[in-house]
C-alpha cells in the first residue's frame, strides 16, 4: 500500500519536519492528523527556512495536497498568519485542505489555558498557553466549534450562544474574565469560513479515495510519542494521540490504510517544558548539545532540555507505533565528542527497568543506566558532498553508533540525517514506498 507514516519517537523536536519534507518529494498527499499550533516544524529549502505550526510539511511543495485532518484543533488567527507568510515566499498554498470536522481553538480557550495552569500552582504541566488542552477538552465534552460550522451562520450562532455562558462561569471560577462579545466572535469566525471555503471539505473521503486510487499518501505526526495523551509521561503530555494509532481517528481511515511507519529519532534526547527526563544533562555537555543543536522551540522559543539518547524511550516508541525503521537525525551535533553515552535502562529504587514506566513518581526517581561508546571527529568538506558518497563515507565511530542503536531497537536506521538541508540526507531504505 502506498502510504507512509512519519512519527516522532521522543518528546517531539526530532526533525519530523525535515524528514517529512524530504519524503514528500514523491508524495501526492501529506496528511497531518493531530495537535495544534503548539507544535512546530522547521524546514530548510536552500537558503529558505520555514517554521510551520499548523500547516502540514508538504505545503512547501506546490504539487502536493496538504491535508489538515479532523484530529487537529485549528487556531484560525494562527493559520491565517502561516498562510500569509507562505504566500510571501511565492507559494500559493492552493493544495491546502481543511477537515470540516476539525475543532476550532476559540479565543476563550487561550484565556482558560492560562487560568488553569495558574490554578495548578507549583504542579504546572508546562502548557504552551495556546488553548490546545481546553479545546480538546471541549471536543470530548461535546462543547466545541468545528471548522464546518464556520460555513453555517445559523448553526454557529446557536452553538456559541449555548457554549458562551458556560465558559463565562467556568472562567469566573478560575478567577479569569472572558469578556466575550458574541456578535464580534461570530462575525470573525464567519469571515474565516468565507475566506477558506475553497479549502474546507470532508477530508476522510478525500484521503480514502486517494489511497484507493493508488496515490502516495504520507501521514504526519506533530508531537512525539512521549507526549501522547495515553502513552507519554502523563500528565506532562499533550492532549491528543501522537502515535500511529491516532492516524485512524485523526484522519478517518481504517487501520489497514496505515502502511510503513518511520520513526524520527534524534541522536540525543530533548524535551520542552515540565516533566521527568531521566537522561537529562545539566552540565557542560548538555549546554553543548543545546547550543550546537540549536535547541530552542520553533513555536515558543523556549530552550529545550537536552540529554543523552534514551533507548528505553525509543524502544517504547518502536513497539507502540510498529515502526519499520527509524530516521536518525542530528548526528552531526555529536561530532567531536570523545565519549558518547547511551541510556539503556533505568534504575528505579535499585531495580533495573527496561520498559518505560507509566508511574510518573517512578520516573522522577529513576536513574539512567548508561553504556559508553567512542565518539568520532568531524569530516572534511561539506555535509552534502559527504551524503552523496553514501553511508560508508560516514566516520567509523558514527557508523558504530548507528549500528548500536539498530541492535538495541531491533529496527534499521533507514534514513540518516546529518544536517538541516534536503541534500544532507542518506536514504538506506530498499523500498521507498
């Protein structure tokens, strides 16, 4: 079946945007299935750098249909800003398709997001404050506004008139004030509906028809597996299903429609915000990784916490997602380190643990069990030229590191990335689609 899924195997920020863009060269559709404007994908094309938040990574390519699935929550203001920035680069964005079933992030969701986080006191979960959690909460509570509602004025007015008083009372209970102007809100949402009517459709039909027609469809995750609402470091997670299982509900396709799953894996580990991070480094090596890796959030600008590669995390992701291979990114950041450590298990109260625990308190007490590998030195010449020469041209220490990861996870490193550009990539997969 001509479908690929690109999934993050850590806490996000693994380089999914670059890998999706690289693979999209042969794709007909790129379909994003979860998350909101709290995610960020950075793509480099020549000297151009694109920071995407809601738009699928395929939007950079004019011949690709880029689908925002029903599993997303859409901030209309943010989406319009992204579309305008895209048009300024000379790209039309004509391939965009928005699911009529995707929920809308309302202005009050942002206010409630901040109010709820403040109410948690010292137990904050590190939300981006963009209203994502409250929007998903409303979706589940059947109190949401959907993109399709923006095309039906009578329905939209009725929904907001019903929901607004409830939100006002909830905000008051948290010490916040919404100050909702229902008329102004309706008018603004209707204007977005009119502007985007050409993009809004039943994307489940679109994607399923494309698969039946034999077109090449790529499913793109936003955050990483460890932020999954069920299988991540709960409660320090996002509000949607980031694993490959989320594709079915987030796009509207059956499990049989999900073909090969590629897990994007950074050569070390990072995470943004609060929550346990067993292999975190707070020393000079951690600062080195942060600086050389440019580890600052695409969406928030927040500095990412950095640490050695955690194979307990990656094995967890491989199993949950059914990964056929991994795309190993940012190996170049480890250049010139004399020794590289890899976390292979945890010590929790004196017990060796090799499977990722669900109990957050166990994770907070866990100590990393490391194995050490020799580092490697930088290569001479450009990274792009190195990649043209293929895998065997990589430094021996780097190849040993890759092989160690392959043995430990049980899956091959099908794609090797040693830079941000499309040409700084080695594709070792035998079957491309």
